[in-house]
C-alpha cells in the first residue's frame, strides 16, 4: 500500500500546529483521557480510517486501557465494559460523526444524556475532539494514508 500523497496537515506546517494545539486544548479540558480515546477510536472505526484506528488502540493500550474495552468499542451498546458517561460520549461521537444519516443528526435524547455527564466546557472539549478526529479521518482516508507508517516516521 502506498499513500496518494503526504498527509495535507504535514505539508502545511501551520495546519499541523493548529491541529496539535486544538488537540492539546481538548486533552487539558479535564475530560478523562479514556473518554477522549474511546471517542477517537469509535469515530475512526465509523469513518474507516485505518491510521486513526491503529493509532487509537495503541494510545488506549499505552494509557492502560484493558483489551476487552478496546475490542468492544464498536459494540459498546451491547458490551458491559463501559460507564454511563462513556456510553453518553460514544453515542454523541456516533451522532456527530454520522451527521448525514438522520434528519435530526444529534437528537435531544443523545445531547441530554451527554449533558448529564459533562459540564459545558467538557462538552465543548468532547465536541471539538470528535470534530478533530473526523478531520484527521477525512485527511487520512482521502489521501490513503497507510496504517503503521506513522510509527516508522516516529522512530
């Protein structure tokens, strides 16, 4: 496999800086890292971004996440491994990632459940993190970035 081109964010250093800054803001928001990591992995699964799925499970594992939780993210509704807050974040992630699939993409039921678990700044961080993951997914899928290549460039 070969990428069509270098990731666009890497070709425009100011874009990469902006993305990394936004990522750091969400990481420093007070949201548990597991919430951010699970949301990242789920959005990436939905979008079929092999690079972000590969990176996502590795980051969760490095952070001490258990295998059964990582393996069950795509089936979170039927798996007993997730807290109510994580379920709310995963539901919101799916809704935000699949905007075109419904006439009411983020229904009040999903929003209200998330708002029960997260305050406004945390919701803002979660939404920004989901959006950023979707940006990365779209860049990687469009340019056919290859999973695992980022490990080689980091070495």
